[in-house]
């Protein structure tokens, strides 16, 4: 009877499969966290490059037209920042980095959900095993009392 219960638990209920799935999801979770850290690092680097380039554009405008008032210079620099090809490329890079970051965050949530589901299934199976043990005990008692 015990071997039948074990076979049933392993083959029909998929006890080992549930555990392996949780372990796989955990491994993926670690990989996604590492990738997320890289994506955040890329985003921070691009953000700093954008700030540096914006300051350089402002400085170039100030050097070209020192007679402009601060308000006029800011308006001209704003226009130049929007049309600067290097800044446009950097903004595209920033959008891509943010997209990758969002994708990794969603993957992390999906892995965490898988782990939660598999954990709940393992808890459920743990209660079911106690039930099967009681049935086995009752069967053993019934068999010992049967003439």
C-alpha cells in the first residue's frame, strides 16, 4: 500500500514535478534580478550622458551668443536640446533601457507568481499526504481485524 501511495503521489499528483518547477522558477528569478541590475545600470549611465550633453549644448549656446538674456538663452538651449542628434540618440537609448528594465521587472513578477503557485501546491499536497496516511492507517487496522 505504501508503495502504491508513493507511486500515486509521484506519478499522479506530481510531487517532484511541483518542486522542480519551483526550483526552476527560482533560478530564473535570480537570473532576471541580475539582468534587472544591468538594465538599471545602463539607464543610470544614459541618464548621466544626457545630463552632460544638455549642459554642453547650453554652454555651446552661451558661447555662441553671450549677449542673450538668461530667458532667451534658456529658450534657445531648450530648442537646441530637442533637435540635437546626439541627445536624440541618447533619449532613444534611454527609452530602450527603460523598456528592458520594465520587461525584467515583469518577468520577476511572473517568476514570483510561479513560485507562489508551486508553493501553494506543495502546501496543498502536504495536507493531502496526511489524509492519505490516515486512510492507510485505517486500511491497515481493517486488514488486521479482518479474519
